[in-house]
């Protein structure tokens, strides 16, 4: 379980998050929606302590990691696989090296074992045999799938997906949605999916939240989401539907 | 007040980066293969342009000074003047400026684009210290390879000077060689290498600092690249002045 309590964060005096409180329960796929620029990525980075909140506290599996330094944070970061918005593959390394990187860095795993693991994960994301490709040779959707494989290689118990389908065509988005679901089923991970793609949200989510004005403006199930009377959320849903139709 | 706080913060951040980069060189884990990769990039790949520019600088120096010295009937001292100016000043400064153009810009661009594409965040999320992995490795590689390049530049410049001394002023190569050897003392070489060492630190850390402080997404990478080169060149020249003053005091073997 991950919980954020009264998290605030500003950049150069402008408030992004203001006393945001939320809890992500073990086993769920928690979908966070909100307008672009509302602080969704910032929230994920605060959990990983890539950004430091101005106030509030963070608990990961019951441990208060709010004031942890980089070293103390290490075991908690390894519990979390993060799929960045632009995939963030290392472009000086090929697919194999990208996937092996976290294991080489922190484990003594023998190389043949790493190779087996990489082959298995690439097969899971449907990219058998692309070990030697460079990131620049991959399409946007393929990059995201490699990035998912890399996020899974340290066997995390949480996976964060930052806009996994943004910028992808509907068919590729569909494949990524399937992968998010299969990742939960096969590895039993708890996921946070940040998105403004309503189709994707509905497909993968088990619980939903909407960020507005730096806070969680809505939190609940699918039917509660669709029947919510929050005006900002209603407008967001309307815009999202409009985008899907055209 | 805000307008002054920002540049002061930047200076503080920069020195912080330099300190962390040095600390990262000695702290485990060591990224040997990354250091080698950077040594090849900084050293081997800069070699052609350093060879070319330093040879021509030596030739120009001999040509210009040769005519001036001929007026006083002193053209046999071309070797003395060329070798001392090259080893103490022009070798380290010009080779470093050329390397700053290549490596300062390349470093800022590479690290800057890693920053805007969240690769730096990805490194940290996987528990890797980007300062160690990206900055310390480059700093170590630069501190090894840039002095080597400077020594090569010194030698090529002297060869270029010797060629012009012979071709334009008719000085026999063995005589030129003799004047060079008599002119140079070990302290000249020490000065050359110490300057190269300081300049290498400037080039690498300013390149990394600019890259890590890209603002405004992809378009910011271009600005960072320019800033890295301009800052490096300006600070190479400023540092050169102070190093020259200090080293002339500290190294008693240096005389004019
Ligand atoms: N490292 C940073 N430095 C300064 N401002 C930032 C930084 N990261 C995010 N921001 C700002 O915070 C706001 C929220 O960003 P983000 O969380 O990326 O939005 P989104 O909800 O689209 O993911 C934006 O206005 C962005 O400009
Ligand atoms: Mg975002």
C-alpha cells in the first residue's frame, strides 16, 4: 500500500499539488486522471522521491519514506517499476543493455540468467528477438513495451504507468492496455496508471481518481466516476468523449 | 533581490556539482567501461582536429615571429620563442578551446537531452546516481585525455614551427631542435599539464552543468549547448591568466 498525506509541491512559487491525500491499495490498478499539467507526473515522481514535496508525508508499505535520502530510498525504488511518459530508454544502449542495466547495477545475477530473464520479458511484451535493436529503431509503442519489460526486470511489486497510451494510435493503445492488464494478472503487481485517455482508463482501471486544483477532486469506482456530479470531472469526461469520436 | 539570488544560486549549484563529481570518482561503484568509452570520445575522437589546429598554430607562430625577429637579426631564436609560447600558453589554451567546442557542446547536448527525455529520472528511479554515472566518468576521462591531447598539441605545434623555420627562414632542423631543447625545462611541461588539467575540469563540469540545467524542454538543449561552449572558453582564458601568474611564482625554474 502506498499512501500520500497532505502532499504540497510548488515550482518557482506556483502551486502544483496542494494538500493532496490519496491511498493506493495493494492489488488494484489505480487510475489517476486530470488535465494535462495538473501534476500527475509530479505525484508519481514524489512517490519515487525523484521530486521532494514541500510538505506532507509518504508511506510505502507502511514505512514513512518522506525524509529518506537516496541510499535509504534504494530498496523502495526497487519495489517500484516506473514506465515513463516518453519511455526514457537509454539511447546509448541497445534493448538488451537497457533491460540488463538495473540488474548489472544492483545485483550479482549471472549473465546467462539475465539473458533468460530478458528473453522471457521481451516475449511477454511481444518483442521476441529485439535484444540487439537500438531505441532509435523502435516505434513509440515498441519503446513503451521495452520500457515496461525494463520496469519489470527487478520484479517490482508496484508499477507506475505515466500516460502509457498518449501519442499512440488506437490499435497500439489497445495492445498496451492489454499488457497493463496482463502485467497485473501475471505478476500480481499493484499499478498506478496516469492517463487522460478515458478509453484506456475504463479498460484497465479498478479504481479511479481525478486531480483538480492540486487535490484529489474525485475518488471511486467506475460507476461512481460516471455518475459523479463534480463539474470539473464532468467537463473532463465530456472533452474526453469528444476526442474519441473524432 | 531575486535577480541577484539566482546567479548566486547557480554558482553554488555549480561548485556543488564539481564537488560531487570529484567525490563520485572515488566512490564505488566504478564504471570502468563508461570511463573508457568517454576516453575514446574525448581523447581519440578529438585527436584529428587537435593535430590539425596545433600544427597550424605552430606554423603561424613561427611565420609571424620569424619576420619580426629577422629585423633584429634574431631569427635563430625562432625555436626558443615557438616552443616556450606553445608549451606554456598556446598548446594548452588552444587545444582546450578546440576540445571545449567538441566535448563541451557534445556533453551538454547529450546530458540535456537525457534530462528532457526523463532518462536521468529513469537512472535515479533504478537507484543509479546520475552524477557518478554521467558526470564523474566524464570528468575522470577528461582529466586523463585532455592533458594527453595538450602534450600532443605542444609537440605538433613545435614540429609545425620547425617546418616553417626551415622552409621559410632556412633554419636547419637539427639547429631548431637544439634551440627547442635548450629553451624548454621540465617546469614548462608541468605548466602545460597543470593548465590542461584545470581546463579539462572546466570543460567537462561546465558541459555537464549546462546539460543538467536545461530549461524549457527540447529547445532548451540548444541554448545549453551554446552556453557550455561560451562559458568554457571564457573561463579557460580567465583561469589561464591566474594560473600563469601563480605558476610563474611557484615554479622557479621558469625564466624568461
Ligand atoms: N522539474 C520541474 N521543474 C519545474 N516545474 C515542473 C517540474 N516538473 C513539473 N513541473 C511543472 O509542474 C506542473 C505539473 O507537471 P506534470 O506533473 O508533469 O503534469 P501532468 O499532470 O501533465 O503530468 C507543470 O506546470 C510543470 O510545468
Ligand atoms: Mg505528465
